[in-house]
C-alpha cells in the first residue's frame, strides 16, 4: 500500500511503525474471509482491509478520529485471525492498537460510553474492586432484562450482569513447594481470573509440582494491562507492564527463574508483546524484551518438560476451543490438544475454530449484540460435536461460552490436573458430571 506520511510524522516512532505496517498491505482481501465482524455484517469497513483504509486516512492526514472510524474500529475484536490468514505478514495488531490510542486521545465519546469504559478500566484490573463489584452484581442481576431495554448504556450493563457468575468461586489454598523441585517459574496471578476461577492457577501449580517445578511468587505484580490496552488507554497499560517487568526481573535475577508461566492466553499475548510496547522506554526496553522472551503459556511450558504422562482410561470426549489469543496471537495450536490426548481424553476440533467466540476482553460488554451472535454461533458449532466437556485456555472464553451452554467448560490445565489425580474441575462438579 502506498503511503504519504511526512518526514515530521515519521519522526514519531508509533507513526513510523504504523507506516511500515500499512506499506506491507497489498489489498489482497484474504483477511475478509476469516474476519468475524465481516462474516456477520458484510460491510467492507468492518473487515481488516476496510479498517486499514480508515486508519491510514486518519493517521496519514493527521485527523482526529471521526465517528465513522470509531464505530468500525470499536467493532474490531482484535481476534487477530486476519494475521494468521494474511500472506503478506501485515501486523494488524500493532496497527489497530495505535489506532485505538489515537482515538482515545482525539475523540470525545458520549457520556454513557465514557462512563462504561472508565468503570471497566477502574474495576476489572483490580481483584479486590472486581470482587466487590461481583457481589453487587449478584443483587442487580434480576434487573438485567429491564436494563437491556433502556437506551445507550442499558444493553451494556445488562450484558455485564448476564456474564457475572451467580456464585463466588472458593479461594484456593497454596500447596507446599515440591521437595524434588529442579526448576523454578513465576506464574502470573492476574486480575479477573483469580476472582472468577482461582482453581485454574491452583491446578497449574499442582501439575507443575508433579513435574518437579516450583512456582515462586513475584510481589508487586498485577494486571498484565491487556484490558485497558485494547481500550486505547496506552499509558495505563504501560504502567501495568512496567510494574510487572520490575516484579518479574527482580525474581528472575535473584532466584534463577526460567519462565513466566501464564494460564490466561489473552494475558500471554500482551505479555509476549511487552518488548514492543516498551521499546522506546530506555529504562525498560531491554528488561521488557527479557520478560517477553521468558513468557510461556502453561501448555507451551508443559510441552517443554520431559514429564511422564498419566492418562485416564475412560476416553471422555473433549471439544477443544482454541482461544484467538492462543491460536492467532501466540500461534500455539497443537500443544494443548497434545497434552489433552496424552492425558487420555478424546479431543475434537470445533468447526469454524478460527472464528472468535465474541469474548475478546471486554468486547462482550462493549459490543453485546455482535458478541452475542458470535457466542451463539460458537456454542452451536461446539454442540454439534456432542462433547462431554469443553476445554479452552482463556478465562474470557470460559465465561463467554459457559454462559451459552449446559456442557461444562474447563481450562485445559484443570483437565490435565484431574487426569493426574487432582480434584474434579468445579464446572464439572456443578454440572453433576460423573455423579
């Protein structure tokens, strides 16, 4: 794609990177075939190619974001399916992230939109606040159908209440470090996941302990920044990243940590991008690159271990849903399925597996209509496989898909832990599985 950025514009490293991405696009349109919003809406401007044209015009002409640009960029899930499809290697993720930051700086959203985004950004990344918000949501949940009929903010509030769990997940006790530990890792605790499903990290710790891996804490770490990063809140996201880099580098240097293990693939995609996000920060650039290089999804890390597999013998059929952040963001496809098969499960791929379930961070709250259609489509494709269990590697997908089906859905590592003798995953217990 031909571009006409000025020399002054290209002095800005963010603009320079976006110009390079734009020039790599050859207008082929392959991306339209795998874009969920184009699939649903059929509008060229709701495809990656269409958004690229809008972003190019906005950035190249140094324009503030228009209502049209905001509408179509907001509808993007950042599922990154287009990046898997693109034969030219267009790094759409970095381009749309820049566009969102530009929108945040130059566009005046309506009061309701600003309120909703500020609420999400000030609650979800903070576990204590999030836990309190969920307590309130339990009482407000019966009002969701009334809220859904209200204009503007109503459908978003209703979507948020619909996704809120009806019970609190029990807190997990920490088990002692394995006596035979020969390796050490840090595990991201995160923000939303330890509130919604603390059992996931607990299962991962047990699986790692059996493999002789000690998980050590990193005081000071917190939210990875993905949620606010995808809302264009660039500085807040970078502050989260810097805090985590400080916490993890201190542990890596002191305790011989070989990896930062992540059990939420949405977080993993962002943490693996810290090196890029902080590339212009002279105090953090090199440290961030080290962190990104050390970041591993739990399934990615488990596949690197020479640990004996313990397989169930009952051949339970599992539909594996590969989160977009896993298959497109991190290019991890076979490892989770291999681990599940080694654990004795019969693994089935989901039809249209490359299409997003509609979760996408807070997308299912900010764009509830599109997210609802994608969620229903995903559930229908899963249920065609008639699985006993659904497995996935991202808490957002677990929440989104779980809200639309009675088939129990669990994190991949919870199923591996169960196969190795760990407890029955909570979702299976609640569904009456094997009772």
